[in-house]
C-alpha cells in the first residue's frame, strides 16, 4: 500500500494513490513487499532526512513513481523546533489532563446516572467493543479496509474544496483510489488522519433524524455509532501511518505525527464536550494541574541528576 504525490508545478497534486492487496502483497506488482530489507529501509530514511530539495522518497518499487520531496532548509528546522518545543509537550499535557479529568469525574453523574453507566459513555463503549470484535474476528475485514480508503480519499477531496481548490480526479475502485487537485497544503495532506469522516456523517445523520422524527432509541444508535466509528478511525489511522505515507514524510514525519495526534485529541475533546462528558472549565483546571505536575516532575529529575553528578 502506498500514497503517491506529484510535485511537478505544471501537474496536479495527487493525494492518496491507494492499492489494496487482497491476499498477499506480491499479488500486485506496484506494491512493495511488507518485509523490506534493512538496506532499503535505511535508504528510505536517508532520502527523507536529506535537506537538499532534490532528495526524494518513494514507497513503490517501480522507478517511474513520482518523487516525494521532504521539507528542507529553514522550513524543516522550524517544523522540528515546533514539533519538539510545542507539539510534543502539548500532546502529552492534553492526554494527561484528559486522563485526570476522566478520573476526577468517574464518580460523578452524567444525565442523572453514574459516569460509566451514563448513556453517552455506556453506548460509546459498546460501539467500540463491537468494532474491536470485528477486527479480532476479521469478519468483513476487506470491506472495512475499502470503507476506510473511500473515507480517506473523500476527506482529501473535501479538504481541497474547503481550501478553494479544484478536485480534478477522484478515483475509487475495488483496488484502491486517488485524488488529484490543483491545491496542496498541510491541511489537505493530513486531514484524513485526524478527520473521522464516517463518524461525523453518522452523528450528523442521527442528529437530523432525531430533530425531524424523534424516536426513543436514537441515543443508543447515536452514541454506539460514535464509539464504533471513532474506534474505526483510530485503528485504521494507526494501521496506515507506518506504511510509508508520503503525506507524512514530505511534510516532516515527526511534525506530521504530532499534528495528527494533537488534532485527534482536540476533536475528541470537542465531541466529549458535546456529549456532556467533559467540562471545559474542569478540563482547563486539569490541564493546569497536569502542567504543574509535569514541571515539578522534571525539576525533581533535574535535581536528582545534579545531586548524582556532584556525588560522583
């Protein structure tokens, strides 16, 4: 499986050239073998980390694949600085604060019920459990892969439209698909990794149905679908990222990964707030506590290292 990008100024930008193996990688000649040799992996990494604009990366074994040019020079340096100095600490603090918030409110009530037995939490966990059962049993696994590819390509296309770009080609078939646009930016490239398209469609659909034709069981379907499709999004995003995605590589691997992580956490926080599970004021307080605890921990570690160095 690969993602191909075209960087020639006169040609359209191609996002998400997917190829889905049905049985084994060698069934499709354009797919690299899953177990690449150490030397090939090393060459891919060297090509990515080179700062020269001519450096290229490709996940395909074919020589005619368009190159992926990684960010270089000051752009790469700035993104690395932002990744290490801002995005990494921010992502750690956001996760830490979310865990603190859920822990502090585990004994609270949501809608006159205990936290874990509340409708949003209970049915969301049931939906997530249903997805995990499908993955473990491998029932309809090719169908789920195809559904993810469709969502991936549509998200590229929608992001391009939101950026006032033109979608010149949108191709999705049983073997894969791709999107060609005349616009390219960080949002278009990374949006499929943090926008849970199918979850958004599910929630919007049942919200509209309940608004127009209310029925008693809507909440169960609404929250169970959220748990299922959010788990679907996380699982396939984690599954596809290690498979040599040029969308990640050409924008800086660490920078892209942390952007995706922060955005996914942010979207989850918004959804939890909409469900009444998360309080913005309470989460803000827990975020301050997380930052204070983390700073105190780092100071303690530094003091112990200084003491150990002096005793040597």
